[in-house]
């Protein structure tokens, strides 16, 4: 074929089927489909502008006089060999980041009941429950670096029976932790060649809960992939019509799923003022008269039932996932079901006062897996008490009430009730779009979209939304641990 005929537009096709790229002048077919990695944004997060997250290159990090925040990042870089995107986004809250890194480093690297390769494979199994390719790929690498057997990465059928036996508790913890009983524990620790010792099982449970919750943070914060999609499998891909490769290179494509909705500034400002006013009114009412125990129990049941009406499909953004982590999942159809499902057998509420983290879970986990209890406790307290006394543009604000509502709403969806908390505050403080976001990030994180992220607290800073995600992550982890540790306690008694 001659050079002329190769470059010409044949008569069999209409000229309208082609266009000329305005940048490189290449002739393109209109229906040409180009597969590109999603998202098209740069930086650690697809939801947060890169300029709001300071990015430190290795050369810069070697410079002297770095502030506390940078020093933490340097420390993380030197221990893991990589300044990953999770660390960069979490570094918006330096105090919390330190607690997070210390506890994660301890459960992955320090002396403990489980061999190092087991720890990373359990992380893979946990992350796969939510199709979190980001975490799966990260721990595939770590699994191999710590001497893991490559054949295990072919799927669950290639791993030892002992690890396979974790599948049941993995799926229950991830999606319906209230179903875990002492019988599940007994089955794992019973005498036999594939049994788990209690210290090993506690280590595994901590890892499972940690990575289920971390998957919520990854999706809730729009964490971008670390790798080049041309050389690595497992990331989401989208099809783009009518664009040239040079458009992609120059970031000239506007992706609807990555752009903010056009909300009015006046509306979002009034939304902020209304929230401030509700917080003030609730505080005044609390000082005047406290609700009775019966009334607070009624309000919990009401909130639990109303959570059924929070439908995460309220945002119809199409999610196309091509991540192939199914090899690490057993029973992929098993997922979250509302604790208070209508028409089903009533499950007893988990009364937090009957089995608390402070009085029961902490001591048990510390006894069976030395020191991890202290590290987890510090992390839970840090995120719960973390405050800068600001709300968007307002300063000197006591945000305790709001932080508690976020934490307790997550536990409410998992059937955990605090007798001393008035659940009427949840409805007053958390508007519907925020409830949809919370339920999605906590229960179905892989469904989270940027539109959900953008839809709530429109005048708040991105760092404040990251703080929300940290609260959701830790509330979820604590809920999973409470159910698992209660089952272990019942096994022991």
C-alpha cells in the first residue's frame, strides 16, 4: 500500500466520521476509543487538588530544616522505601499520621505471632473484599519482598488450608460483623494441624479490621494509583471517545465524574450557618434538660431504622471496575446488609456499655498480642479528640458534638448503641448527602464517587473532609474489633 493511500480518508467512510486534532493535527476517527487510567488528575488524590497536599520529592526531603510534618513523611519514606499516596493525604493531619504509621508499622514489621508473609497475604485478602486494587497491589509487592511464595498469588486455592480457614471471618468482619459468634472462633482454634493459636488469631483479626477500614479511607479520599497503568494491572479504566492521545498527555479532557457539581456559593454558605446554628441549639437544649434513658433508646431505634432509608445508589455515577482481585475472594456475592433489615429476624443491639473497647477489648487484645492494644487505643483517641477548633471559615468552634455524631452514626449502622448518647443529634447534625457518603464509604467503599465527596459540606476545607474519613475509618475498625473480640471473650469464658 502506498504512503498516499495509507494517509487518505477513503470514499467508503463519510468525512463526518473523522475529525482533526486541534493540537497535533492528526486525523482521528470519531468513534475511536482510547483506554486511559482513571482518574486523570495528578497528585495523591482524585478528589483533592494537588496544591492542597504538599508533595515532597526525595531530593527536597533530604534538605535540612524540615518541619514536623515533613519529618514524619521522611521517616515513613525511609521505613517503607516509598512515600505513598495514603501517607501524603493523611499528612494533612500530622498528629494522627504519626499514630497511624506507628500502629501499622508494628502490626506489619515488628515481632508478633504471625510470619511476615502471612501478614501481607491477610492484608491482600482483606482489601480484596472491597475490590481495593490499590492496597492489594501494594501488599502483593510486600508479600514477595518478605519471602512470600509467589504461587499463592494465583489465588485462594493455592494457599495453605490454615489461611483458607480465615475466609469466613474475613467476609463476616468486612460486611456483617454482628454475625460473628464464639463458634467461629472455636472452629479456627480447635486442635488440629491447621488450627490458629489465640495470639495468631488476634493478630489476624487486627490486620483484617485494619485493611477493611483502610479500604474505606482509600476510596473515600479518592486515593490515586501508585503505578503506571501501562505496566500494572488491576486499576480502573474508562473509555474516552473523540480524543487524541495528545489530549490525554496534556490533561485536556474534562471527566464528568471528576468535576465538581455547580453548587451556588450562597446555598453552601447558608448550609454552613444552619449547621452552626443547630449545634448551638443542641448544646443549649442539652444544658437545659437531658433526655431520659427510655427516650434515648427510642431515638436510637428510630435512627437505626432511618439508616435503612439512606440509599447509596442516590448517585448514579457509573462505576466501571476492571480490577481483577476476585482470585483472593471467596463468596463474592456476600456483602453488607442493614443491621435493622425490615421483615427479618430482629438482631439484638450491641450495647456498648456491655462490652467496651476501653474496659474489655483493649485488655484482651493487649494480653494476646502484646502492645498493639496501646497503639490502637492511642490511634482511636487521637482521631476522636483531634480538633483545630475550626469549621470552614469559622474559628474557636467546639466540634466535639459533630465528631461524636460521625463516630456514633457509623457504630449505629453496625448495630452498636451507646446508652449515654442522644441519637437525635445525628439527625440534627448530619444532612442526607453526608449520611449517603458515610454509609457508602463505610459499608460499600468501592461505590464511592467524587460527586458524593463533593456533595456534602461544600464550604469546608479538604483537610476537614479528610478528617471525616479518618473518623469513619477508625469507627469502622473499632466496630469490627468489638464484635470479633467479644466473640473471642465468649469463647474463653
